[in-house]
């Protein structure tokens, strides 16, 4: 019996010794990289890191508001790997923090045309894995802030999409196709997020081209790239009230990336689109970012409205008759006819709405 206890004692001492050695060995091994050791200084599930550094923003081969191509420094940030989905957004709705997504369709004209004749509310086809659509800029901003995030700046979005090698698209310089992105020749239907891994950006973000247009935080200023504030963590211009008219200086918020109803030609990563911030549509969504820095808007240096081209010109032409603009429902929060962003504006192009447009410039 004493011998039995003796061996049990030896076994216990040995186990204790092994435990001590294991602890010592563990402490001697290099520690796993913590979230604070990543290039972004943090990590979050469902987001990818875009390290701090410079990249070429804009293009001389795109539309005039993409000029000049210029070097921009952006501090590190995390960006959602995919667009925000219905499942994610509806949790915010259930919590009472966000409004239900919806949009207004006017008339029954072909896809891509501005609907003018009759008005009809449209129920959005909801799939938990689809990118949420039918959200205004304010809806998108509210959702991101509810999660402690924010909408990306235009510069952050473009860097996340094209990386630092001045590529034209997220995947490189080859034109879009249905293996890389959901564009108009791929069935003209919305698709689940993350369906095109071959179209990933250099940082691993998916769906930066096609499927749905994405709201970013900036007000639209066609000349902003020429300002010195555009060189480091730019957040676009501030938008004070004009002391003479009592109106805001800028009217439009920017969207990026293109949608499933858009032609391949306007989907390059530097393409800038703009709409009234209360616009909702069936191909307008968003994604969020998280960062330790807070971009600061540049002061507005003029109270003059930028030259009306593209979306602004189209809107002005539509509303020239006075009263409630055609295609904008009174009381509908200004939803622009439910038309896709691509169908509303094509700067420097004479393409007929609804028709597959030709590139604005020779490529």
C-alpha cells in the first residue's frame, strides 16, 4: 500500500514539474501578435486592414472631376470586407436605431430610364445575404455610427479599392467581367455579398466594383482635388449655410463603385458619382470603416455652387419646369425616381439614358 502511494506521489510531483516547465516554455516563446500590433493598430471581425501610407488618387484618363491625379496620405483604417447586408442592417432596425430601408419607383419605364408617369411604392426584395439597399446617406451614416464606426471618406474608399499601385480597378487594369464583378451584363440582378473573390482589392475588400453603389462621407466638390487639403486624410469640404440664400453650399453626397445596372465603363475605382443625400434606390448601399484618426473637413472657400455637370445638370434640367421636380416625390424624402445612379448621370457623355453608354473618353 505504501509503495502504491509512493508512485502516486512521484506522478503528482512529475505532473507539477511538467506544468511549471510548460509555463516557462510558453513565456519564452514569442507572443502571438495582438490586435494592437497589426498595421491598423486594431482588428475587427468582418473588416480588413488598410495600412497607413500614400497612394495616387484620381485619374487623368477619367472624367474631369477626377483630375488632377494626386498623391494622398491616409492613416491606417479598417473597412468592411463586404457591403453591409440586410441581416446586419435589420438588427439596427430591430434595435430602434435605424429606419427601415425603402425606395420609391415612379412609373414603369424600362430599367435605366427616369420614371415620370405614375408613382408606386416598391417592396424591396430582402435576402439576408444581399447588400442592403433603399437607404439614404443619412440612413447609412446612422447605421455606421450606431456600431461605433463611420462612413469611409472618398479617399479611404478609393485607397481600399485600388491599393497603392495606381491600378484602374480593384483587381488590376483588366476590364470588368462577370467573374470579377456584378455588372449590367451579368443579369441585371443584385447578388449576395462576397460572390466575386477574384475581384478582391489588394487589401482583401470584396465587391468594391459593381453590385451596389456605395455612399461615402464627402460632400461633392468637382474642384476639391486641386486644394491643398486634399493631400492628407481628406474628408471633402465642409458645407456651411450660404449667408445670402440660407441654403447649403453643396447639395450632393458622393457614391463610389458602381452597381449591377451600370455599364462597365464608369466602374473604374476613381469614378466619382453624386446624388442628393436623401436619395434611395434599389442599387444604392454602403459599407463602414473604423479608425483611430478622425478625418476633418476642409473649410469651404466659396459660396458658389460648383458648375453643374452630370447629376447636377440632369437634376436641373428635370426640375426646370418649377414646382416639385419631375422624378422627386413630395414627402418621399427626395427619392430620385428610383432610378439607378448610373442612369441619372454620365459626365462628359451623350449616352441615351437606359442605353449601354460608351466610355466618356478614349481608353
